[in-house]
């Protein structure tokens, strides 16, 4: 048999293509991991309850708070918290935001979401009440399946 050198080139080119493919897959996987790791370390927007707002907490009442879960059309579980916020104080409120804190089975904070329940366009006059609905579809695995703790995080007055 005559040696032309063509037989050696084909296995080398297949091996080279395989190495390039593996390198490409590893590069994409590494990039994906770094993106995921970077997003998981993002800080949650922090708001500070002013002294004025802290004093007015007794003028607000969260009532009829309930939680329900349902599967959506994409196969995800949608957790929904509903309730009513009442202004039992004597000041008109322009905006209210809540921290919804989800815990794992050991009681360690797992996920925190800042949600607006009274918008500037609505406001909440003294003696008034508004229903609210908070949908969540991004709660991490490990959540203890218990109603999250709801803390008034910000009150903005008229």
C-alpha cells in the first residue's frame, strides 16, 4: 500500500474539530455560570423607613392576607399573595412599599422582594382601604412554602 499521508490527516482533523467543539461547549458553560453567579450576587434595593414613617406604622393595617399557588401555562408555579391595606391613621399616604421575605426550612432568609402595594397614582386617604395582589414566579427552590413575612419598608406621604 502506498503511503500518501492523506490517511493521517483525516483523524487529526476530526480530533481537532472535537477539541474545538469541547472547548466551545466549555466556554459557553463557563460564561453561563459566571453570568448566573453575577446575577445571584446582585444586591436587593434597600429602602430605609424614615422616623416619620416608623411612627405612622400603627396607622396602617394589613388585613385579609392570603397566599395561593397555581401552575401557569409555562409549567411554572405562580405564588400569589393578596390582601387589603387600610389607612386607619389621620394622614393621606401617597405610596407604600413592602418587603416580602421568603425563608428556607431552617428559617434562613432565602429571597427578598420589594413590592409596591399603594402607587402614587392611587394614594390612600385616611379611612380608605385598597386591595393588593403580589404575584411571584421566581421564588428559589428550598422555600419553606409558608406565607412570607411582610414588612412595610417605605411610606411616602402627600
